């Protein structure tokens, strides 16, 4: 909401600066987001009168002008001018030495420049006569800007152009419709500075005493949506531009002046908050206004020239034949005020906020009027506004209003009464305000608080009468806020909570995701946070149960991700295009699915959210350093990371599932089972998927569901006694068929060796040179740990023989001498 | 001109022309003192490993100055031997410690054996990972509130209209809903626009006293720009008990802000509007980028809006079955992404979701 400081001061005497006003209003909850000094760019420019124009002695295209720039002085300022249209007697815009010309028309970039005293071809020049372009008030750069002949010499140009105003841009919260106008804001300011409001004059000049009923009747069919409809007629109107003062004020708040009738209605809306509409009486058939809802499929052309499709719940203003306005939203083209208009019907109504909001939403048409109606205007202000507007129109257009108004008010809305306990105010705020203080604060915003005697006299209670322009004040707590606001939030003590009971201090357990996060960070991974909303076509690759957004911002953000993989690939793609080919990334975030099947564990029925850990490796595992050669990451890197992370969580019951065939999304895929539940996978992203995301290098990923890992499912490790006897290490290498699995070999080693074998570590895998085609060599380091006594060689040899025999039997493994 | 001067049994010639002092005759005790001074002086002149070796030969070698004094010890009367021997031992260990200290400095490797190693080679570093700056901010905020006794709760991001709006005192078709442009999944299901529905879910499942913070991801259907994202993070707080006051709300927020933004920040509170709190407030702190002078970050106001809060609206209490005459409470909420951008000087919020490694590795 733009509030003009000049306009505001019509209703309150306020001697301090706009900045002071802004600070006060902000502290009351009317946050001033911006202060705009309208004429600031015109500082140093004045209205001047050209006294004489002479040819420049040394230049054909220049003239030497003597210009009067002070109101009560005959002294002249010499300015050299290059404009072709400069003439003696013109009133012009003069930039004095020191002023900054907003735009330089002799410079391609149009940058501002500061005027200095200069000599132009030997002749002194003390300023500049400016064009519209240079002043930034228009685009004409052909010649100087010539002002109206009645312009007052010496006035600042800002004053002359009506720009000597300051606009306070206020972010009015939705609960304060009463502050969407200047009088409302003035009322707040006045409460804070203990000032006195000056109400606008609504006494009309001559009003005709003819009966209005012979000219107009109003019928409200839908009284629920239109509790009140007031109207007035004005005859003999001369439509013309409105006076400068009104145009300036309207322009300052961002309203385009149209003509004296329309401007007067807008002016009153910005003054009092009551939206008004003016109809051309000539175009109202049957001397009748009917307020009814639209017919199904009805069409109507609004003032902006657009045809609107109406629905049956929309409230319309009609005459005896046709619709003439969408109630509270916008008038119709068919009854608009034009230059030919001589008779006007002014509408001042109160419509139900809900009805207007619905209509405005459905039509996608939000106007100054609809915004006020849907927040709630003062239902008891219609007549006042009507009289104010008709007085203005009479004054500006010479029109003659009828004295009588039509006021159809079937459902009277009266002032609300709310009981306010002094004790409650202090209980909520933690203050010790007296009853008198509270009463004083409330009365400063026109809330009458009457002391009512209660049986329990220890606490005073007020019966508060709420003015109808404050629809937001509905119950006691709302009045508590009013008191707090007027007393000043910053005057209330900042008290540390003493009541906090540290016995119940929550000690947060590190969750599985916390542990994974810190382990991955410590091991060189960067955490990412990606958008949960992704492109539907890539999402479809991952799930059939997508959560789709009805009103997405764009196609790229139209569904909720069903997997972290698309986010991770998007991140790899982004980095690849920004010159980063090696990326070790992880993300802990939710994935979303929509399965309507009955599932009692859903918080919101039919929707599942799951927290997952995604890990992604691409490019080199190690960058080249003096101690490490570089090496590309591979499947065993991602597998090892997953093993380590899960071990740290800690989770011990992990099983990898080796698939025969891989999915279309990943190859070399390994399923991950945690505590017997399938919980994710790791693998190499398939080339089809890489192509889809335009990724050049291999990407290795893992995605694990962490929602399943509840605290109680995490392992809690128990102590196991350490042997007092020395352990023995033996290395064994086997030649085995290429297709044999190391994991199976390893478990067979454990199984066949008896309980002395504590650990088997694979330390070498070799195929190629010196070995037949179809075999590979695998070497294990075996650690034997005795429980009761030192082991003898023969005991170990016996154990090893068992192992070698078993492997030979099962896999055809041959012992290879190392 | 030379004078004879006798002083404490020690004879000096004082050369008045040069003022230099020379020891001409001495007892062993005096020689020990003099040698100590000489060693100190020589030590201060040492610059290189070679110098140090010369120093060692001069003083510590078997035929060095200290060795000579030990030889002389044999000639002193027996009754003086223990005292002087002790002094000599002290001298020797003093000079040795000088030698070793410098040896350490000039050659910190193993004594002599591996002197050839270039210790300026870079260490074998492990790759440095990072937590996302949003996570770091969130962790810091959560740590402050958990230390004040707040527990942590989370809730679904796909919410129903009832929890996101209705119970929170946003009636259907109310203009307050315009404050939060919403992504809809269906007519009554939406992406939560704030973390406040988690408040409701907590209150629906437990009785006061309640003290909980609720971090999470939220969504707004707003055009994405340097200053606004359609997906961002919030932390919400809720405290409900008997006689919780607005004054305590302010105190809690001030405590938090001092802890998080710095002890010396200036702050102010101003009235605001949220349907689910009454009275409602917003808290501003002096812009820490321009120290209140006014800059683009604070829209030239010198103030930064850091959080919104208020006393839980009695309608909300009634909606979850609490009696507003029995309990009062406060709630607060703040945006994490904007806070993160502010504290790290990140000029464009969109960078937070790009996941550029060159960006992430800076934090």
C-alpha cells in the first residue's frame, strides 16, 4: 500500500520527517518497507523564465539565454542553450550549477552528470535548460521542455510537477483492511503521537431535494452476499480532467488519473477505504439496480475490455435488463463514465468478503476494490463515503447531487462487544499494566472500554465496543495484541524463560542419518541439497506412484522425486558443465510416493515419505598427487563406502544381494539388505540413463532407505574377550575358475576351518599373464587365534588342510605356492 | 693510562682508553663464570649447522674449553673439588642444552641420520568433505535450542489442508492464505507451506508442557529468484505450559539471537500478523553486513528481519483440544536458507540448490 505523506497530512498535523513517521508506523505493525522521495532526482531544478535569447557569438547552433530563476528577484542567470525551440518568455525547467541531470542525452548510456559552471566556446554558462528526456519525466529529447505559462518562477521543479511528496510503501498485513487508506493510517499515527485527526469535509454545496425514488430504485436479491447497498445520483455533471492536486495525490499512490468523476471515486477509496463505483445513469435501463448472482454461462465485458465467463455464485450489479458490473470487482464497459456522461449513479456498498474473494479468485481478477472488499471494509461507512464523493464530484464537475440517498441495508451489522480482563492482558504479556493504561491505549484507536463491575473485584473487566472498521478484532486475545502494540513491543521486558524444566532436557540421539552425514563428510564427500520437485519424465523412470503437483511452477518441477538418483544425476550434470568432472557427493533427503492402498502407517493417507541416503561417485577416486597416482572410481569404491557407512551407524546385519541381471537404471547392481529388509542398492548408472542426463563419465551410486533404521534396530556392540595366546598368520593363494565367487570361497574357508580361524582377508586377485585363460588367482591372509593355549604348527597345518580340501572339492580350487 | 684496581680479590687492568675488560688472572670458579658468558655470547652468533659444529668442538668436545676446565679441576685443593665439580657439571649441561636446542631448530629430523628429507613436501592429506551450508546453519540453530531444553520433532512435507491451514486458524477462502502461495497435490492435499503443521501434530499427540523445535523443508509457489526459492527450510519452535508469557517469548528470542548472531547485536520487535499467533511479532536485528548503515542486503534499512513469532492463538489451542484459559504458549519460526545466505555472504539463494562442488567446498 502506497501512502502519500502529503495526503496523510491532510488528516493529521505531523511536523517530523517521513522517516520518523515510517519508524512509528513500523513499530505499530504497519511495516514501512520503502520510503520513496518522489522528486529526489529533481533536486536543484527550478522553474525559470527566459528573459532574452541571443545568438552565440562563436557558434551557429547555440544561443545565450538570460534566465530568471528566482521568484522575487530580477537578477538573471546566463545559460548557453543548444535547443532549437528556445524562445523569450518561455517557462522552462532549469538545472542550476550543482544539480545532477538524471539522463545525459549526449551520451549513449544516458548516465547522469553533475552541472558545473563552464565556458562554452568562450561564453560562460551557469546551468542548463533541460529536455523531458534529461529530466527523466518523458522521452522527448528534441528540444527543451516548455512548461505551462502560469508556472511560478523560482518554484522547485519537483513542486511544479507535483513531485514534492514522499511515499511510504507499507506492507499492510491481511488483518488490517482499515489501513488500506490514508485516514486509517493517519488514525494509527495519531494514536501513537497522541494527535488529533482532522476528518475530511463532506458538506456538499447545493443538493437537489428531489426524491431519488423517481430516478432510481435498488433491489438486493442476494442479501447474504450484499448486506448493504447505498447509492446516490448526481446530475449535470461535466466530465473533465480533475485538478492538479488530486491528480498528483493519485499519481503518488500509483493510480492513473482518468477524469473528475472516476478520480473522485478513487480518491475517496484511498482516503476512507470505501470502494465506490460510478455508473453512467444514461446506460442504466429501467431506473433500477438489481443485485443478484450471475446466470450459469453468462458473459460480461469488464472495463478493461475483457470478456469474463461468469459462474452462478458470482454477485452481479444489474439494471432491469443486463449486468452492469461484477460486484466489488470491476465495472462494465457498458455503463462506464465517458466524456459524454452527464448523470452519474454512485454506488457505495458492503459486499460479503467471502463472495468477493471467491469471484476474484475464479476470474483471476484482483482490483483495488476487490482487495478491500475481501479483507472487509467498514459496513457502516458507505453513506459517509457516498456523501464525501458526491461533494467532491459536485465541486470538481459542477454536478448537482440529489440530497436523498438510497440505503438498502437489510442485514444491519453492528459493533461487536468484547470483554477484556485486565488480568488476562498481563498474564499473556507478562506485564503489570494498569486498567487505566489499558483503557487509554484502546481509546486512542477508537475502542471504547467500559469498566464493568464483576463479582470478583480483584480483576477489572472492560466491555469493549469495537468500531466496525476493525473486523479483525474478534475476541479478547485480539485486544491483548492491540494493547501490546500501542504500549510498544520494545517496552515489554525480555525475560528469559525461568520455567524451563531441565529435568526433561532432551538429549538428542544421533540418528542413522546424522552418523552417515558426519562419516561421509569426514571422508571427503560434499553434502548436496537438491530440489524435491523434479521433471515428470525422468521421475517416471523410477516409479509409477508419483506425487504430482497440480499447479507446478514449471514442467521441470512438476512431481515430487520418487528417488534421489535423478537429483544426484542432475548434480553430476551441473558439475560436469561447470568444469568439475570428479565429484564425491551425498544427499540425505526425502523421496515421495503416492499409493492409495490402505496403509495405516501413512501420516497423510495415501502418501509415503521416506528418508534416504544417496551417495554418488564420478570421475577419479583419487586426484593425482605426489603420493598417489590418479585412479577412476569404480564399483568397489562405492561398495566399500556403503560397507563403511553402515558399519559406523552401526548396522551389522547387512547382506548384499548380487543380481544376475541388472535393472535398466543401473548395471553392476548390488541389492542391500539391512536386518533382513531390502533397503536399497548400489551400482553403476546405466549408459541409457547417463545419456538421458547428458553425462559423459561413469557414475557410481548408492541409495539406501534410512527411515527403516530405527534406533532399536541399530546394533549395540558387546564386548568379546581377547585371547591371551599369540595369533598366527598364514597366507594362502588359490587358482580358481574365473566364474567362482570370492564371497562364496571366503565363507567356505570359515566354514571348513573350525573355530580357530578368526579372520580372512583377501589381499590379492590376479588374472592374466602366466595363468590359463579361464582361471584367476586369489590370495587370502588367514589369522588363527587360539582360545586356550598356544597353537602348534601341526594344529594349524591340519586346519589349513581342511580348508584346501574343502575348496578343492567345492570349487576345484588348487593351492598355489606363494 | 693503566690503573691497578683490586676488587673482591680479582685483579683487572682497566684500560681507560678502550674500556675493555680482560681477565688476566683467575681462580677456577671465575673461569667457569667467564666461560659460561663466553658460551652464551658465541651461541647468540650461531647461524648455520657448520657454526653449530664449531661451537660443539670449541666447548663440548673432549679437548674443548669445558674439557680443559675439568682437567684443571684435578689441580684444585680437595676441599674445593665437590663444589667446583658441581658448578662444572652445571656448565656442561647448560652448554649442551644450548647446543641441542639449536640442533633441533636447524635440523629437526632424526639426529643426523635422515637429514636429507625435504620436509616442505605437502602432507598426505585426506580429501576434505563438507556439510551443506544449510545443514550447518540448521545444526547451529538446533544446538542452541536443544541446550535450552527443546526437543526435536518432524512431520510430513505432503500435508493436508486441515493441518497446514485450517487448524492454524486460516479459514477456507481467507485472504491470509494469500500470504502463502501453495502447491497443491489435490484439492485437500498440498505441499506444506510452513513447518507449523508439525506444531499441530505434536499437540494432537501430547499434553503440555511442550517444548519442541521442528526443522524441515517447506514449499511456496513463488517465482524463483536470487531472493526467493520455491523450496526452502524452516525451523519452528513451540513452547506450551501454564503462564507462558509474551515477555518470555521475547527473552527466548533474544537469547537465541545473541547466541546465533553475536553477543553485541542490536534488535527490535514489531507487531506483525500470523493467523495462528496473537499477539504476533517479527524480530529485526541490525544488519551485520553494513552494521546498520544500509546496504542492498537489508534493503537500505539497516535492519534484517530474522524471525516471526507470537503467542499461540486461543483458536489453535481449542482446535487441538487444549483449554486456552489453562495453558498459554508461544511459537516462532525462521527461514534457514536466507539465514544461511546472510551469514556466509551468499548473494543469490539459487546457489544453495545448484550443488556446484566449487561452491560446496567453500564451507
